């Protein structure tokens, strides 16, 4: 085990960099999707699985790695997740075709468990005065990575071969494995027990059905037999899985704990916050790249659009420690409500489709600030309400809820932009009304999240006092 004398700032930096890299690998192929059919000699429908496969793999692996971390060592499972991501990145750099690249993306998807594991490690090994700010930064790293990933991916795609993206991710992954092995200590809180393999299989099957239906609904048709069948299967599988989890002595997810109001409603708020946050990242980029002739677009190239939105990542990084201080002084629930209110303002500002670029940047940064405040508060609320021996599993479930929110936002955006269109210079493009509807939906999700957070009873305050950031 590494010595416990590792400087807190260094340890925090190592873990936060792992979260940042994970976020980048999750979204690194998105700007390249229009080019991949030609580059890989494949169909458009096939290359979209490069995103779907990573999404599903992350959803399945995050709760499994979280539970294994609580049982057998969070640092150990963190190394496993980072190793899988590094292996997937190396495989992607040498993939001869789309089939092998899909396998690589599945391995990369397993790295989503890094963020909840890192959050739980921080609680166990950081001094109490650094826990709040560390968790805030680690939680926000998902959003920060998504904000800076677009310009990086766009620049590499235009200046070099796409394989360098995977090669670079592989090098970073190996480096992070070494750093975690040498500098991050293991938690002494390991209750052991028997792993719930049937529960893991059941949850995985249910999530696969649900996420496939959400992510492929626009392509396959929301009213079609495949999508409706997947939704029905997800309901049946979740019901069977829930019954099993309530009966097994050592469940994958303790549903009795998850049903506590402070946990349940925080997870519901997480879905809504994820939805509201992702609209600002996903749709704003599309608005910036839309032709000027649409009346709302700016006609910016991919790289320039990414650079315009680069301040989003900076805003999230700056306001993560601010969130920790607000939570220490006023409580994490107050911080979550404040973040949701800022998300409302940012999305409403974007809903009017401002025609001046600085106003778009200001609205996007406002949304990022709201996301930083909310994302940083969520894990604190979860850990206030669950036993110390279940923090990794509980945070993994919360990360999964945020992922469901972002996935739902993508599905809604795809459905709305394909349904509300306009013809510009002979080309069919999303209309201005489509983007207004999406941003209004995102603002509405933040309204519901703020209301739920404000009305949800708080957990025992004794736990919350553990998270007091240093001044």
C-alpha cells in the first residue's frame, strides 16, 4: 500500500485527472461520427454504436465496480477500471475496422466507474478539511472533460489521424495507473462479503434494454416494436431485479437504503440535473455550427465552436471549490438548489437563441456554473445518507442517474430536431423552434430538480460536518 503521507493536493490532483480523462474517453468520438463511415468503410447506423456501446458498458460497469470497491478495495477497483480504459484505448489506436473499434469502446466504457470510486477514496484517505473540495472537483470532472473534449477532438481530427486520439488516451491511461498505484492509498473500510452476481447480471440486462431504447429511439422509431419491446423488457427486468435485491443477504444495491427519501430524491434530481446540463453542452455546439442563413446559427467550424465553448470547462473548474465552500456553510442541499436555479437561468437565456456570440458564451458559462454547483453537491448528499461501507456503490448509482439524464437529453434533442425542421438553401436543418423547445425542456427539468431538492428532507447533519473544506 502506498504511504499515507502522500500530500493531499497531489493525491487530489491524481484522482481528479483520472475523472477528467474518463470524461474525455466517453465523448472523444462524438465529433468524428460524421467522418467514421468513410474512414472505417462502414454505415452510419453502425458507427453510432461507437457511442452507444460505451454508454451501455459504462452504465453496467459503474455499479458493479462500485460494489466490488466497497467489498474488496476501492483503489484496487480503480486500478482495474483505469487498466480497462488504457487497454481499450490501445486497442482502438490499432483497430483494423469498426468491429474491433467497438470492442475498444466497450473497454473504455468500463472507465465510468473511476469517478464514483475516486469520490469514495477521497472520503476515506483525504484529511477531513480537504474532502469537500476534492469531491466537488472529482464530481465536476465529468462536465469539465466534456467541455474541453470537443476542441481537442476537433483539432486532432483536422490536424492528424484519428488514431492519435486513442493512442494519446492509452498513454494517459497507463500513466494514471502508475500514479494511482504509487500515490493513492487503499481504504481500510472493506467489509468483504459475497458478490451478488445474479443481481449484477439482472441490473446489466435491464440497463442494456433501457439505454438501447433511449439511445436508439430516434433511429428505430419511438413507436416501433423494437423500442417498445426494449422498454417493456426493461420494466420486467427491473421489477425482477428489485425483488431479488430485496431478498438476497448481500445485494449489489441496497434498495432499502436507496429508498430513503434523502437518497431516492437526490438520485431523481441527478437525472434532471444531467438532462439540464447536457443541453447546454450538446445543443449549444450545434447552434454555433449551424449556417448563418438559418437565422440563429453562427456558421462556425467544429474547432472554432469548441474554442468558443472552452470557458465552460474553466467555469466548472473554478466553481467546484466554490460549491464545496457553499455546502460547508449552508449545506449541500442549498448548493444543489442554487445550482439548479442557475441552470434554469442559463437554459432560459439560450432558449431565446441570442444572435450575438458573447451572449451565447455568457449563457453557456452560466449553465456550466449551475452544473458545477449541482454536480459538486450531489455526491455529498448521497454520502450523507448512506452507510460508510456503501459509499462507492451509492456514488456509482448516482453517477448512473446522471448518465440517464444526459442520455435522455440526447434522445429528446434528436427527436425534437428531427421533428421540427426548416429548409435552408435546399438543405433540411433543425428549425429555431426546435432548439427553443429543447432549452425550455432543460430549464423545466432544472425547475423540477430545484423543487425536489428544496422539499427533500436532509440526512443527519453529523455526517455533513465531515466535509468542511480548508480555507
